[in-house]
């Protein structure tokens, strides 16, 4: 029962990760929803559905698999390993998830262009990893950990 809850909970919660990965698109999506301005990079789009498809659905499966394999699977394995020794506090879970996301950003940044911009502009990635850790460790705590700790 506990293993199936962990698997199903992680698979469901990871569906929210691709939306969080696109957090920088929130102002553009806001303009699209409320002001009918469908600007996607350099070209205009005719409808909200096509715009949302371009923003969220084109890369959803890749980002979902990335979240499952690179972020949530190691988080669950490390958390379970630490939990066998002693109870893991919420703060440690949050920091563990934030660190895993920060390491993933560093690895992806090695192959992309985040090292070409000035170093102080990369602090937004640290804030992103902390926000990701707080949000998703809270959700996982409610969905998985509280039920498992009770039983």
C-alpha cells in the first residue's frame, strides 16, 4: 500500500512540474488569457488554445520525464534512505529537494547558455530551486508522507 501510494503520488505530483518549469511565461500567459495577446517568441498566434499548446504541451512529456527521473526519483530514494535511520523533518525534505533541483540546473546549465550571462543574474535559478523545493515538498508531504507516517 505504501509503495503504491509513493509511486502514484510522485507520478501525479510530477505532472505539475512542467507547469512550474514554465513559470517565466506567466506574464505572457496572463496577457494571452485576459488581453487576447497571443505572442509566442517572434510570431503571433490566432487563438488561446494554440498558444497554450505551444507554451505548455509541446515539451510537456519531456519535462514530465525529466521531473520523474532526475528530480522526484532521487528525492524519494534519498528521503527513504534517510528515513530508515531517523525521521526526516519537513525542512530537511525541502532542502533536499531544492538541492536536487539546483544540481539539475547546474548540470543543464553546463550544456546551455546560463554561464554566458553575468554571474549575479544566475541567482534567479537558486530562487527557482528554493521555490520548487518548498512547493513540491509541501505537496508531496500532504499527498504521500503524512499518510505513510500515520500507518
